[in-house]
């Protein structure tokens, strides 16, 4: 049954000239049928450079929106319409405009885990992979409003020395990871390296060997001599880590580190999206044009050596 599903998806993908993208937190079965699996930054570049006429985005709403913004001539499908992002929902354009009015002249740095409306009010976007680099590049005489993740913002502030006005948003999945989880795993697996995602609180990051994006974690796992790595991020990444590094052991920091929205998409949903061309991501042209500016600034900055 699984093989026939996969074969039908791949047949329709070719027939419709489609590219299937999947985030690293997606179910293993979805990662397996994707043309490309990656983190937010990698997927942004893939969407921007896509030559296919159709993009099927196996992820959550803001990711599919980003693809649609970067590839305006393409059709972008989000297989599960309900797959959202609680952190992205914690920020909205009217409140951001109010904050901007209270801090005239401040630069708005917005995590890509945000809606198109919020991006449209921003100066530059960041991902967890490039946030430190981009924040460090900004003029030192400017205030920075960091939206919507207070944890990533606090990490950037600590590492760069920049003062931040932090939006009070967070990722519920990473907020579930506590110092106690890290300490428990370290006691169970003495000598294991610990990698955490910078969406985590600072007291969790302080206990890690590295704070990395999912793409950074994959690279670290490939290059590190460590045979045991404790992984403090959404549990879906473990599948790819094990697949790419069969000689190493990856220990999830907590079985609670699950994003329900990232787990909504099944193979049946991908097939239905391709069969019925659903759900098409549509963004008002004015918003898309404004939102594209900070995303392209981010991508240009990321390309710099």
C-alpha cells in the first residue's frame, strides 16, 4: 500500500511538473518522497530558484507563504490547510505597526516563522541558521525590534551584544524542553554531545555543546567524531539524522518535543494535493511585494562570505 502511494505521488509529480519540498520536522514517510528536505533557509533558496511550475510544500503555512512570495509565477500548494505555526500566530501586523510607532527608527528583524503580513512590516528576515550573522551586520546605532521569537532574539542579543526589543512570542515545542531534560539525558548518556535549537530558552542553550538550526545539526552530525548526540529540537529531525548517519546514536531530549502541526501532513495529503491541486497559497499582491523585500535582503546577506 505504501509503495503504491509513493509511486502514484511520484507519477503525478512528474506529470504536473512539480517540486516537492519538505521541512526536516516532517514525518519520515513525507521526507522520503520529497525532492528536497531542509531547514527554512535551505527551503527558501529552493523555492526562489525552482524551475518547476508547481511547488508542493510539506510544512506549515508560513513556509508555503514564503515559497509563494519568492516564486510569484509558480503555483504553491500546502497539502494540509490547517498546518499552521503557533509562534507565527503570536504576531500580527497591527500590533507590530504600534510597536514601530513607539520605537521610531528601529529596525524590524523578523524570524521567517511569521505571516506574510508581519514580514511586510519588516526590514529584514532571519532564520535560525543566519540570525547571528544578520544581526551582527546591522548598523550599531539602530535599535532592533526582534519578532516574533523572544528566545531566538535573546540568544542573538547575548551572542552579538546588541540590545533587542523582544516580541513576546515563542515556539511551544521548544519551550517544552527544559534544563532538567538536558541534565537527565546527559546523566543517562555520559560523554554524549548536546545540540539544541536557538528557539530554546537561554538556560537550555547554556547546557549545550552547540546551538544550531536543523541544517546546522545535520552538518554537525556528519562532521563530529561523536558517536552519541543528544538532540534538543523537534523529534522529526531524528529520522533524517539516523538515515544519514547510521553509525551514530541520536537521543531525543524529550518525547514531548513534537510539533503537532508539522506532523499533520501524510502521504495521502500529498497525493490529494497533487490530484486536486489543493490548497493553493494566495497572498495579496501588495503584501507579497512588501514581504519579498526583507526575505530577499536576508538571502542576499546569507550569500555573503
